[in-house]
C-alpha cells in the first residue's frame, strides 16, 4: 500500500508527453544556468556530488513543477493525476500531493532540534511565527541555527518537510538574498523586501541555483588528490590473517624472495616500484607519493604484526596489485584478507580526534573542560572589542548600538554557536562551551530564538 509520501504514481504520470515537456521547462529553470556555465550534463552533477544529492536536487525541481499551471489539458499535473488516478491512492498520499500542490519553497533557520523527532523552523524570508516540524531523518544531522531551503507542508495534523531539502551555507544564503533583492526589491537595496507566497513560489529555482553554484564551487575547488599513477588517493590497510600453524619466520622467508620488497627490519618492508615510469598527469589536482633517498618510488608498506600481515597502500588499484602479489607468493601461509579503507578527509578528521583522546587519557575530563572553557572565555571577551568581518569590520560592542548592527551581531553569534556544535565529539570541551554570556553581555539575549 502506498505511504503518505509515496509519489511513484505521480512520477510515472510525468512520462506522458504533455507533462514531460512542461517538466523540461521547469528542469531547465533549476539547472540550465549551471549546466550551461559549466558545460556539463545533469549526470555530471551526480558524478560530482553523488546520487543522493542529485536525487534531492531533482526533487526540488519536481516539487516546484507540482505547483505550476501550464497551458495543457488539466493545467496542473496534481489536479489532473488525482482526477484520473486518484482512486489508486490512499487518503494520506492524496493529502500530501495536494499539500505539495500549494507549497512554497523558503529558507528556514532551525532550532530546538530533537534528534529523530522534531525541530522548530523560522522563515528567514517571509517572517512570521516559528513553525514546529515533525522530522525523523534530517534532525539527526542538523545543528542549532542551521539554514535549510525546504517546503513545509501540513499532513495529518502535523507539519512535515517535502523531499527537496538543501542545507545552506552563509555564502549560498547571501547569493539567494541577492537574487531576491534584485528581483523584488529596489535597485541597490540592502534589505530583503516583503515577498508574498505567489511571488516566492514563482522563483523556487533560485534556491536550487544558489545552493548548486555554491556547492559546486566549493567541491570543484578542492584539488583532486592522486598518487603518481593517477589513482585516486584512498588509503587501504589490507590485513592477512596467518594460517593456522604458520609462523612469522615462515612468512618472512617468503617475503624476502619477492622482487621489489626492501626490508627495513625483520618485520617491515617497503614495496618499491621495479620499473620507474613517468608520473601520471593529475586531473587539476595534486600528486602524492613517497620516494627513498635514491629515488625509488614506494608503492606501499608490508608489516608483520602478531598473527597478521598488513599491506598499507594509497589506492584501490595498488591494494589489489599488492594483494595479488602476496597471495601468489605466500599461498596457503595466509588466509583471505580483510580491508579497511579511509579517505583523505577521514584521516584528517581522525588525527586531531586521536590527539585529543591521547590528551584526555592524561587529563581528567572535567579539568580539561574547565581549562578549555576558560581559554575560550578570554578569547571571546577580547573579540568583543575587536573588528569582525561579518559585522562590517566593527567590534561587536559597536555593532549592537544600531538596529541593523544588532541583527548582524545575532547572525554572528549564531554562526559561532553553530560552528561549535558541529564538533564530531559532542562531549568535547569545544562542543560543550556555552555562548549565552556573550548574548547577555551584548544585550541581545532576547533575540536568541
């Protein structure tokens, strides 16, 4: 039986010629400027950002399409579908389609997050009272003061999000607001004008474009990390359990017969490139590898640790080549390997975490938290009297003296809190730090909502 959020029948109905042509127009509004500028296809977006984001973006365009009227029979696809096929849908599914039919995409700031259950969303464009939203998935990753573009629709006595939900950075937010000011405001206006639902509904594509331009710019600015063979840099630790009855001496004897393995000590070998070849051209990125003093390139390392033989290398291709080499030479001395894979981003994230864990083992947690919080108190107290870029290079104390400045100070404080809350370890002193005293000292605590 269809669920309340099941739009499969409606999507299938989209295949009818008259509706697919109409959808093509909406699709181009949402993606055409990006695809034309970057000279790529929509499939390239999926390649760059991943299938999940590609489907979310498609959903943004589809939900916009559901709200629009066209010069075809029926005018609107939801109205026409429910008229012709509504008998196939249950009451909640039909209610959800009707809610999307009149929905409006807007930008919200979230707060009061209950993971897996609900949040409160404040409309940053239309204003009004904050809205309580029932949400199970996004609430597990969203943080206080995050900004999201979404459609909030009523369903079965609750407010829920539509399928197209996009997290907005400060840069994407400003790009969106610039577009809205240019479209609905006076020339060179600095304030966001009052925008009614109908007008906001007509520019839903601006949300997609603002998010997509910002995300692609940040993603494509990240250099492609590769090794000298042109392989993507992904670190592999391949662990071979020693077979029953096999000793380290047996394994060592076989490893010492493999050309290209250079022993560092009795249990560690460098796996060297036997025939040097030119370094592959990196695709607009950086090439990483390690060489010995004499110039030989290291493809990986092999190490004996207890009852395991470890192969460490920096690409899937080299991991496979090394695995084949070891299995051919060692045969029944080792069993089937287990592989652990880590990306560069994961390794970077793990390094400071490991260091903090090491420090934490030496310092009691309550003492570490007190020391860090005292340091942050001093640092932020000094910041109150220093120019801040987000405040137009005014100090926070200067900025709060005007209504416009107070608004900027609130945005700045929310940014600090939001950034702190994103710490991977919620118990870390950086994550548990309270900014409430800053709100109070600057006289804007009443705006902390």
